[in-house]
């Protein structure tokens, strides 16, 4: 009887010793190899600060896309360059490019660019349309569920010499349509080749 009892005690002691050893090893793993918590927090805060600084808008101009599908002039020294018109997998046609103020004064007459848009998107390029001459169809900028355009917004003033990127998404024309007319209020019509 005493032999059975002592075997149980030894087995229980071994289990307790295994648990203590596991806790000790786990405790050792977090101490010496890693920085103290205050240094980790400090380093993390510094790296987050650097990240947020890098993500903030900068004054460094973005590189100008090299491909030019069309370039047209508007009023007040504004030019519009279209760099891509791509069919997306989701059933959209995304047109993107840049406005550039080649004049000597700031351009603030962007209200016409929003077309009939009054409230949802505010200052935007919501007034742009595409015309498929062959299919005899006009395409308007797509909207989200809140009625806002799927296009560049916030265009109020473009300073002299400044370039501003833009985009607008439209329903995708049929696969046989390989070019459309891009109509932006206050600009000449541009014929644009579709890719994708």
C-alpha cells in the first residue's frame, strides 16, 4: 500500500515540476532577448510617427506618366492630359490623367467640371462623360451607394504651374468598343483609346 501511495506522490511531483519548468522557460524567453516594454513602446511610437509622416501629403511632385492618350486645352490656361483608359476586372472603365495649370494665375473655375452635381460629391470631375459613337451611347460617371461620384473630388483651386491627377470610373463599354470620346466641361473633346 505504501508503495502505491509513494508512486502517486512521485508522479504528482513530476507533473508539478514539469509545469514549473515550463513557466520558467517561458519567462526566460521574453526577458533578455527583447527590449524592455518602455523601449518597445518608444521604438514603436517612433516608427509609427515616421510612417505617418511619410503618408502625409508632401510637396514632392509625383512623376508624370509617360504615356499620353490625349491632351486638350481648356479655359484659363488649363490643359488636360489623359494617360490611361483601362477596363477593370470589376466591370468598370477607369480613365485617369492630369490637369495642369499652364497659366500665370491660380485657376478657381472648377465648378463647371462637376456638371449637374450639386451636393453629394462637391467640387469634382463628376460632369465628365464618355461617348461611344459606334454604339451611339453616352456613359456617365458611376456613383457609390451614397450618390457620390467614383471620381476625383476636392478640386477647388489649381495654382499656376501645378499639376493635379484625376480619375473617373464609368460603366465598361462593350468589348468591341476600342475608343470613346472624353467630354470634360470647359475642355475640347478628346478621343481616347481603351486598353484591357
